[in-house]
C-alpha cells in the first residue's frame, strides 16, 4: 500500500477518487492525522510518518512529512531542501482536479499561509511562488505530452486573466520544475519588482493583479514551428518536439545550428491558436535555459514556454549573454 492512496496489496493501482481532488490535498496536509479506510485495511498517516495496518509496507516520505519539514522554521534547514519541498508539493498539487479553475490558488492558500507564517516577513507569497526563490521560482515547465494527439493533450491556459502568466497557477494541468544545481552560483537575472495583490490583502486570497519586472539577457527572435509529431515509446534520443520548434536568432548568436540541441516546452497549445512564426523574446536565466515571452500591449510580455538545452551543455556563454542585458515587464 502506498502513501498516495493506491490500494496496493496486489490490487488496484489507481489513486482513489477523493485523493485526486485539489481541495482534499489541502485538508489532508493541514490535518495533524489522517486515517485512510482502504479496500483491504487501514492506513495511518501523520507528519512524523505513515504506516499500514499490516505493518508490512516500507516507510516512505509522504506529502505530510514534506509539509511538516516546511513548518519547522529552522534557520539551519538547508534552503534548497526547503524550496524543493514547496516545489514538490506544487508539482503534486498541479496533477489534481478542481471543479472551478479560479480555486487553483485558493485551494492551496491554507497550506501557503501556514508555511508563510514560519518565513521572514519580507518573503512574500507571489501567486504560488515564494519571493525568496526568485528568479528560480519562475523555471517551471509543462512536460511533453508524448501522445498521438499533442494539441489535445497539452494543458490549457487558465481562464482567469488575473493570474499572471509567470505563475505555474496560470496553467490547468501538470507542471514540473527545473531545480537549480547546488553548484550553480551565477545569476544572470535580477528581479527589479515583483508583486501580487489579492482581495484579502495578505497575498493568500483571490488574485486581483500582479506585476513582475526583470533585468537580464534578452534575445529577440522569431519562434517558428511545424506540426508536432509523436515520439516512439521509450525513445529518449531527442525531446518529443526538438525538431519542430525553431528560434533562428538563437542559432545565429550561437554561430551554429542548435535545433537538435535544445527543446522548447510550450506552456499550452499555442500552435493551435495562431500561425507560425511569431515574434518573441528569450530571457536567459542560465546559459542553457530561458523563458520564452511574446508581446501583449503597452510594452509588456507574457510567458508562453521555456527553452532548455537537453544535452546538458551550454548553448551560449555567460559573456555572450551579458552583452544582451535589458529590462522586461512580464504579466
């Protein structure tokens, strides 16, 4: 039997319907103890651990234990472990279902409030991202669908325009994070301004408005694409859509063809709503990673995806990137 609610013990491997719901995730974590009535036995869960009635399952770290670690407020706790904990929780949460899209941050607000109460006063909660994790907190992405019908399998952009595009909460569907390496100390992007306004005034209510201003290497380019093709199951030689997306200015700056070296992870099926190519800006956080932004109005930009060098190299050098410094407003 596993902590995510699967029946186990030789039975059904799918999570029970209740544990697939977003509001239940919050109720489960905020409760000091939870008793799961499973098909064959009971499962006991608390912030110190979990165990099944038969006592035969191996102990494993569950979401309540991650939550408990984030509540310690221990200054000696490694900050990267703390941030990974929040990132792990939002990744789990993004896979759950909500009846109303507008509840995406509300159904997590109780958890966020409890964690925020242990953090320094200046560590604001910004639409699902902690200010102290910026700019790395912006490096979430939508995993490649790898299905026969890519357009239909991509997550959708949330219908609530008040949730900013730079927040993972702007996407209805599973998200992942590119976690920074412990050895990565270079920071190419500076956060000039970051704010999220809510109807409660404390950052944990319904989003009313948000703004973000960043300074870093900005590359202007066109983004062109061809119809997506599926990748054979188990083929890991290339990303699912590596050969379908093109950033000509990137190849020009790198002074070599780079289409086979990077992958573009669109946040939603933008290829179904407008024709190729479009004008974009690439904001480089690391020599091998950038956000892709498209213009909206009044000189502002919205996030549409993330570019990453899947080969583990660096498309550009830090010296090249520093020659592209500029400031951009993201909505």
